[in-house]
C-alpha cells in the first residue's frame, strides 16, 4: 500500500489509498461523506433501485483501516448517512458492526448537510472539531486556514477513469468521499478549483495514492 505524506499548518498528515486521512501524532483517523444507507434512501424515495450492499462495503473498508491503524479517535466529516431517516433504517447487524468499531475509542460525528448527526449511535456529535491548529468541518468556509473538510466529493483523472481524490494547498484540505455509492466533482473545475492556490496538489486514491499538481488533472 502506498500512502502520501504531507503537512498542513505544521501537522503531519497521511492520505491513505482508501480515501481516509491519518494523523499519526494523535492517532486520529478521518473519513468524509460515508453516505451510509444510500440504497435504502433511493428505494424509499422512489429514485430507483441500487444493489443494497454499499453500506456493508463502506463499513468493511473503514474497518480495514481501523484494524490497520488502531486509531484512538475516528472523525466522520459529515454526511455519514444519506439522510436522517436512513439512520433509523440501518439494519441491526450493520448497526452492531459500527458499534464494535466504536468500542474503546473516541468517535466524532461532524454535522453534514444530509444528516443532522447520528447521535443515537454513540460517539460525540459536533458542528466542528479541532486537533491542534486544524479545524475539521463538513463544508469549506471562505478564507479559512488550517481547514479539513469534505462535502464536494472531489475526483480527478490523469488518464482513464477518474478516482476520488484529496485536494490540498497551504491553507486547506478537501477530502474525497469515502462512501461506496458517492459520486464526485472534478477538482479542476469550478467551484472546487477556485478554492485553491496555484500550488494545490491532487492525491488520487485507489490501489495506491498518486499525487499530481492540481493543474495537471485532465479535464473530461
């Protein structure tokens, strides 16, 4: 597995091929936009039928990172569920799986625009969270520095199929969506590209992390 190490506000960060972020100094694992139970919401809202396996796949990939890194704290950067009703519809076996992953560690749910926070599932529900100088929130704010956020589901393509991607510069990091059924927004197009300086880097996820200058990401 090939990761990508970088710094933001003097804090050492590691982008993982899964789309998670690792802060070794505080043993913190960060994921964004899980969108759990998306297939259930689609079926409930009459939006079409999706294979109902995405929650298990998302939880399995999260569990793999937890087993590998044994974090003291897990931060979920909002839109952890596809909507509020989806929290109640989560099957018992998946709920128990999530509870097992939470055991023995701090678990932070950041409020997203899709979910108000799954407070009944354990852990702490916050509007934002700070680790040293870093501020973790769901949606990037204008003029923010030392900011880690999600929401936009950035993706990139150098050649071939696009991949979910981290995008960062000297001021902020926007994380890829971790959820299996989440779509994406090309980071070299508005509005994402306008949020970053000319020095911005895109880190494509997949079998290994691949870091390229943001301007090198090919338009599609």
